[in-house]
C-alpha cells in the first residue's frame, strides 16, 4: 500500500512524501504480545516507523504504553505531548485522555495512537511531519 501525503508545518517542503505500509498486525491487549510485535517490526523487519492504535485509554486492558516503554531505547515525551496539545486545543478535548507514548528503538520511531479512527485521523496530519523529520535524523546517524 502506497500513500502520498503533503507535509504541513513544521516542514517547509511541499514535495509529496511516499510512505509504504510494509505490514499491519492485530495483537491481543497483552503486554508480552505487544512487545514481541514491536521488537519484530523494529529489529527483524527494520521498519522506520511503527504506529500502534488502541490501548491508550483508561480501561484495564489498555496496556499499550506500558508495553511500549520497556522496548524503547529512548523515550520522546515531547512528541506525543505536542500532538495531544494540538488536538486538544484545535479539535478534540478528549484527546488529552490518551496515554500514548513515543520513542526510538534502534533506528525505528514508535508512537502509540488512540483506537478511535476519528482520533487517528486527527493525529496523523500533526504527527507525520514530525515523524518524517525524526526518521530522517535517525537515518543520518
């Protein structure tokens, strides 16, 4: 699946970016299952970006951030804080209830998105310009 996307600020380019969705997976709401899949995608499949959806709310089964944090080499707390703030002030106050996290494993950026498709649609246009910049930095090292 190829998707074209036109970056918005903070990017200054208007060149379309082609993103290839390499693989998708559905895993149970279990810490071990989530961690195993994150490691597989980041380490074995060497993907640049992993976006998880769901498991960031307040229900007992919402364990995606808790599963993600231990597999990260470095946490990027400002990334999801910025995205959440932008969504909260401009579109959806309930986005402040998301507990999603983001960080780096090797040269892969991992970010947790909410399970609500509408919420994902609001977050992705804000997150992607930042993610693309981060991935370019990771590839340069």
